[in-house]
């Protein structure tokens, strides 16, 4: 089981690769769209990469609930 | 003839000869070839193993994350357009976006993205296909991205007329400004499909040179031993501007785009009309449109791709429509055939030929075809005072475009 810190840092790697987000800016309270400037197409890439990295399924109807990095960490923590 | 004068105020290019206009032009004047052996693994099994690849990789110019969302043809179109924009002094000029248009095309478009994503689909399933696939492969992608980057709101147009695309994009740009719809148009062409499938397709047509052991000698327009064109990639962009608009902002003017002629053969999907009838009509229309006669044209940058079938028809055409006097050249002998970008890059060569009073050479013309009865600047650049020059571009499908540029 990955810790919340490990999941956050894994997401930071994906966000850097896909959207050029500075890993230092990635924290649980940050909104993907408002704070990290991740647009809808990049968010699709983040989700697909996260599924692979953490061995989870993130259905499309769940993605709209993942507003912040913390939301994504909680979902991955609960489902992987 | 139109009473609206249209001038060229900016140039941009990334080609097999250089990453910008200056290096490309220097290489042309020096008679350097941009053709080399392909080192990609897939090339080993191809009957053709040479190409004219970009001198400067887009990754050296565009940052990594942005490049992930761009097909290679879109990336190099943006690079050329940005150079042209800066060259025209339009950065921070306060140009009204509603008076800025784009006319930019590609012969084949985002085929590399289509094929790469199909590989991913086959190997890993639909969920792994990039959400950027469609905007990367759509043929209007290069024009659309340019429109977005420069905020163009007067209309963004994407031509697709095979190897005449780049020239047709300039012709449409001319029409847009003459019609009063825009003051400035970013016009040009782009192509980047050095990938096994298009390569195999052209090879299957027996259209490409198989001179694999001598890449730099493979593109040899009008030479007896020519055996096909050399596949190239690149992009060229030109800023077209209403002359009084350019004058009002004190812009440097390279040349006038004085006239354009567009025709179609209505003849064959790949074979050019052997008597160049459509080409002759295009050249004649361009001259009429420019208010000139053939006698005024000192130089023609010919389409001449180095194919056995295509090269000689244009010779007949130039002699008929323009005359026996112009000094002609095929810069494809050096750049390879840039397909949808060819007409734009070769227009830039014609414009700089006027500016610098010099015709770039046709290299490799060691043993001219017996039917070649026009004056070619063979092997070496030829000093020549040029008041008016023509650029010809013809494309699969029977597209013919001739452009006439004159000294400002």
C-alpha cells in the first residue's frame, strides 16, 4: 500500500510529464484546473497514466469529482 | 489585375538545409544538398533509404510539453510562422486581430500522428490513445495553431492540393487581402511525414529516387539520370500584407506578390499533363494577373521534382507561357521535395533571388536531358538582375499554381 505522500509524489511525476507542472507546486489542496493549469485533455492523460501507475480503474464519471490533488489521492488510496 | 497591392514583409522557414531562412538561403546559394541516408530502423527494409530530413529538430525550438500536443507538421509550421511574424516586425505591433488571416496547408497532414496512435491502439487498446490525437492529425491543425498563437480572427484556411499546397496558400492569401477581408495574412505550407507508410506508398508508385548510395546526388532535376524525387520535410511561411498597411507601419518590403494563377488539369490523379497545358494556363493567368508579359520574367523557380515523367513537361510549359529567356532553377535539387511546403519554401527562394540579384543553382545537372532547351543555373548560383520572378508548383490531382513576385 502506497502512503498518501507516495501517491502525491507519483501524481506530481505524471503532472510534470504530461502538463509540465512543477512538482514543487503539487500538493493535496491544489485544484488541477485552477491552480495547476491542467486542461481537460491533459486531465484525461493524467487519469490514464495514474491508472497504470497505481493499478486502479478511474471511471469517467468519477473523474469529474477529482477536483484537487487530494481528491485524486483519496480515490487512489481507497481503490488500489 | 487588382488595384490592391500586396507585398511580402516577413519570411520564415525550417528546412533540410537550415533551421531558418538565412541558413536555408546560404545553403542554397552554396549548392549544398540536404539529402542524407535514413538511419531509422524501419528504413533498412525500404527500397528507398534516403530523405531530406530537417536540419534542426523541432525539439530544439519548442519546449517538450507543448511538443507533445503537436504533430510534427504543426510544430514546424508554428516555427516557420513565428520566424516570419518576427521578421515582419509584427511582434507587439498592435495589429487588429480582426484584420489578420491565416492561409496555411499541408499535402498529407498529420499522418504521422494517425499512424503512431494506430500503433498504440493496436498494441494497448483505445484507452491509451492520446486525447490530443484528433487536433494533431486534422489537416487544418497547422493553420489553426498558427491562428491561435497569433490571435488571427479574419479567417483561418487550410489548403490541401498536394505538392501545390504551399503556393496555393499564398495565392489564397493574396485573394483574401485583395478582397478586403484582411490586411495581413500568414501564408505557407508544411509537411512532415517521413514515416514508413507514406514512404512505402510513394516507393510503391516508383516515384522516388533509389540512388541510396549517393544521397546528395539523388535529386537531379532535368538530368538524364534522374530516377525520382527525394522525400523531404519542412515548412515555409510568408507574411503577406496590403502595401499601404505595410508602408504606414514602416515595414521592410521584400517583394510584391504581383499575381497568381491557379488551374486544374482535369486529366489524371497522378500523371501531369505531358504538354503542361494546365501549367501553361496557370503561368499565363499569373502573368495577366500581375499585369506583366512573359518578357518581364527574368527567373523561374521551377517545380521540377527530378522524376522522369514530370520534369520535361514544365520545360515546354515555361517556354510556351513565359519564353525561352528566363534563367530557371530547381532548388529541390538541394532541399529535396518538401511536398506541401515546397511552394512556400520555393517562393521564399524566388523572393530572395529578387532581393539579392542571384539565382540559386540546380545541383547534379551533370548530363542534361536532350529536351532541356532553357537556361538553367546549373551547379553554381548565377548573378542576375531580377525585376520579376515566377514560382511554379504542381500537385497530384492536377493542381497547378504559378506565382509572380516583383521587386518592390
